[in-house]
């Protein structure tokens, strides 16, 4: 199994809603990532988890709250988002962090629209 | 951190070889070069990675000159399904999160 599975595929939420994005991988990878991608732009790193601990937070607003319940799961909790947060949210995993010569395995993403 | 520059878009035809060049003038000694492919509404997919000279796999080749200030992704005999955005990335071998993504090249393959 070389897949990263993200749910839901599409999400529409209001600015006062609370929602969560989910990501799952069963490749035994110990590093997991959240990226944000706006249309026609490259992915931007948001968070990195290494061995289930938050390693990197790229100055992401607190309305985005990541969680790594175990080595296979990664969640992104959303609260009080703004319309400019509308984007494709991608989850990725790699065998471990700190090795740029490793592959990143991406999920298909959640297309988020904030109204 | 190295910055990458790649063409915004390219067109080609089925059966042709396509070469996409990425410029990374201030690449560091310990930086790797990686290419990803992305289809609409999907996450990027790893294509190939290299450090110097030439790397080849079942999908593509990567040519890196001795000065490493640029790299060329070569896709042999493209098909319509190769229409996608191709990203050039540069990053140090000891830190995955410091990967610098290029702006991407939109490759359109015509019949």
C-alpha cells in the first residue's frame, strides 16, 4: 500500500464552522506533512510531524490546528477560517524527516471552500 | 536557500521527447534536485531525483551539469497523459522541510 488517503475530498464551510481534515497512511512512514496549495501555485508547507511530534510550524495562524493521534493518522482541525483560506490542502508522508533525498508521498487533497 | 526558475508553460506533441530545464544558480553543495508531477485535483507525485550527472528511471531522465546551476528533466516519447504541471525542487539532503518548490511548468501535450 503506497497510498496516502485524505478525507473529505471536498469541503465547504462557513467562517464560524469547525471542521476537520483527515489523512491516513499505512506505509510505516514516520514523517507526515500538511501543505496548502492555492490555484496555479506550488504547495506551501504548513506543518511537519516527525515521530508523532510536531516538528515544524511554518507560522501558520492558530485557526489551523494539527493533530497526530498515531503514526498512521494526521488531522487538521479548522476553526473560524477566512475566505482567503480556501485552497487545496494536501497531506504527505515520507519515511522520515531530515532527508531531502526521500520521496514525499502525497494524498489527493481536500479542496476547501470557505464562504 | 536556493531559488529555482523554470518556464511557466510548454507545449509538445505525442511521441516527442520533452525537456524541461530548471535554473538554480545558488544551489548549495548539499542540495538535491527533485522533480514532481501534478495532475489537476491531485497531489504531486515524485518523478526523479539527483545530485549530479545523469539519473534515469522508468519514467524520466535527469541531467545535471557539472556546475549544478541548472537541471533538465527529460520525458521520452510523451503521451497525452503526460499533460500536467512539473515542479523542480531543490533542498538539502539533511532537511526535507527546507525543500524550495519552483513555480511549476505547465506541460501540454497535443495529439
